[in-house]
C-alpha cells in the first residue's frame, strides 16, 4: 500500500461530517390562549427549543403573535409551518439540516365544533433516507365533547394505518384524551404504539397537564387535577433502516425567572429516536 495514498484516504474520510444517529421530536401545547405573560412565555418556549435542538417540533394552541415570533427566531434553521392564521392553531418546525420537508397539508375534522384538524407533513430523514409522515392535532376539548374527540382520534389512527408502508408515521399533540377513551374506541390499532409506553412509562413523565406541579392554572382547594392529555403515537415503516424510540422526557418544566410562571400550562413531550 502506498503510504501517501493511505494518509490521503484517511484524511478524506475524516473530513466527511459524521451523520447523526439520533433524531429528536418535541410536541407541546404552548397555551397561546392564555394572554398573560404571552411574550415572556413564548420566549421561554423559544429558549427550550434552542437548548433541546429537536429535529421536529409539533406545536398546539399557537396564536398568530406567538407563531410570528417563533418563525422570526427559527426561520433560518427550521421550516416553519402554520396550520392556520387566525384564532389558535397547530404548527410544526422541521430542521433543515436533518429533515427534508417535501409537502404539507391540512385534513379537516368536519364535525368539529372547535375548528380542529390534522396538520400532516411528508418529509425525510436526510442522513438515512427514512420517509416520514408527521401528523399533529389538538383534538376536541373538555369532557362534554368526548364523543367528537374519540371520532377524531379514530380518524387519525385510520390515517396512520392506511399510510404507505414506506413511511414511519408519527402522530402527536394535545389529544385531550383519557385512558378510558382509548379503551372505548377498541384500544390502539395493531402496529401503532404509544411512545410513552414503549420507552418505559417513566412515572415522572406521565402527566403532561399537572396542576399539582404547574400552577399556571389555579385550582382552589386541595384537589389538583393531572392528566396525560398529550400523547405521541408511532407506526414504524417496513424499511430495514428505521427509527427506534429510546427515551421519553418532559420539557418546559423550569419556571421562568421573568414572570415566575412556566412557558405553558402543559409540559412538552420530547422523544429521542435511534436511527438503526
């Protein structure tokens, strides 16, 4: 072997940037309907995203003012997609360096009384070529609208089931869902997993809306409700290269020094995936 050739080859290979072996996704209801401290709280959301450096972000309860701020901060690093432009809506961020966005569209829930829909993105993990179908929603709120919420959840699961098998499908957001409602619709469809559960069901990460720990919403009296309203689901692809969920955590759990509140009344969910 020619020593100079060996050295050149080694130098060339070491100059090639190492491809990422992990992908991070965050889903978060950022409570845009609470206008108190909205500027400081949105800046708090921005700092969490900047620190966590996720590849994909799902937002719910975004208002035009908060989206404009987040887009202004992140538009060089992320593709910023809004699921609406009035009232409150969902949104998504896709990191340009690691995920290529191909298309996006809205799928309405026509029977919704609250204007809810599915924001659906077609994308690809650039390092591995894994096709992604990314879906986020804010399902119908409150106990009184459980029937409509269950219909919306069933429709979203059906979208996951019928998607082309080349896609890794991830659906997440503020589902407003109770465990009993999952049972009432027949449980999770075959092949679809709950990412909180498959990553170990860590008890400290269970409740994403927890008035025992988060006092943005004040409940008088001793009873402090807490619920796993926010959820993430996945249907893997049939490709030999795929995403493996390995770690689930909550983000946005630090109180903001500027206003002594949290960025939202919901914690954000973060999932790390290995590319295997």
